[in-house]
């Protein structure tokens, strides 16, 4: 959090400070997992069958095959395994593996929308709801990704995601998550300078400049404006406030709603740094939150994990891989490191 406080304070006080929110370069790829140019689904299916049937299970081969194939190739591999053995690959691996290693391997075999839907459902399952996971997923995905997630959620669980959110969440957090579920947020890279100034003033008037915050205004701006537009709003906010938006949110809001708002702010300014922070917190102190480690590393491995690794080193002075080696062990450690690549 200290990293973002410094950055957001700088944004508020420096008109020249800008987030890297230009249109993506078509040839740029920041994932750590790439398609295997020599991929053969039938050969990989045979390798996995042998690895699963080996006495004691050949986990090294499972890691080598699944961590070094793209998600699209894994889907072909699943089909080839089913065709050659008559058994779903997921079922075979569930019987052969256990613990965190099993969880990660099964995550790799889901499509990205299926995995997001699975994580959303798990966050709302049973007693208590993991609101931070809901905010993380809906607050960092594109409109296209949220639409795919919603479709997958309906297909797999037979219920609309929005209905589930309404049953489990209430108040301002519910309103925020439902707004994000609409998948109608602007994704325009062009900045409307006049609108940014107006929104900055509106946010100031709705929060810091009055007793009690008008949360509906905050929700509307943060869930409808593009990330590029939000970065400009953060800059103009400094003309009205000496505190900076991050400190204002901390002082005016609390609990899961504050966490959700901060996720939207951080994601707009520097999404890889947000994920780096979450990974570091997952390994900080006693015990390791393997659910968070698995979710972020798997879901970002073909999107921006390379950038996350770079931000991690910049923010904490050590590599993500160093902390993984320190905080995890066994086959789970090996597959995490394989997904992180050799950087």
C-alpha cells in the first residue's frame, strides 16, 4: 500500500505525471506462457497418461507439459486425452494429485472465463464471502472478459452472476460490483480533458468537501470511466485536495467497499503493480495464501505476468521467484516457477 500512496500522491500534485495507458502495441506480448511451436495434442496426452499411471505419479512431466503449453493448447490436449482414454483428463488428475498442486493444475485446464467464473463462485460459496476476490476479478477485467465470465458462470452454475452477487453482497459494494457486471465501462484511450476536470471536482464535492461521502458519485465515476480517463481525473483531483485521492478514500471509506474502490484506482494507474502487491501480501507474514498465488499467476500468465514480475522487483527489491522459493515447496513451487518463466 505504501507504494501506491506515494504514486497517487505524486499523481495528484504533478500534471506531467501520466499512467501508461496508450493503445496497446499489436506485437507486444507480456505473458510468460507461450504456445509450444512443436505442440502435438496426441503426444502430450500419451505423456500425461503415462505420468498419471506411473507408480507415485510423475509430477515433473505433468509440470513440464501443462506449464509449457498455452491455454488454447491445453484445451486441445484435454480433448485428445478424452478421445484416447475415454476418461476426462480433469478426473484422472483429481485422482492422482492433491493439495495446492492439484488446485493449480486444474486451474490451468480451465479456459480463462471458466476459471474466473470458478473463482467468483468459490468466493461466494458457503458461510462468508471473500469480497476481495470479487473486487479483484471484476475490477481488473475488460468488458469482453467480464461478458465471457458471465456467460461461463451461467453455463456452469445455471444462474446469472448478478443474481448471485445480489444474494451475497449488499450496500455500496453490491452497487459497485453490479455496475462492473454490466461490462459497459468505457475503454476509450482518448482523454476528455474537460470531463476529467469536471469529474475531479465532482468527486471532491461529493467526498472531502462535505460531511459524509456521496458514495453513488464515487461508484459512478470509478465504474464508468476508462482507465486512461481515471488517470487524468486523479491528476486534476490534486487541484482541489491537498491529501490526494488515496488518502481521502482511506479516511472517508472503510471495509470491503474501500478495498473495492482502491482496487479500481490502483488498477487504473498500474495494474501489474496492483497484482504484484497482492502477490507480496499473499506471501507476507505467517502462512501463505496459496489461493491468491494460484489465481493471479494462472490468470495473468498469458496477459501481463512478465510486467507483474518486473513491478515486483521494482517495488520490493527482490524477485517474485525468490519469494516463491522461500514461501512454497514441492511440486506446487515447481509449477509456479515454471509459469513465471526464466526472467
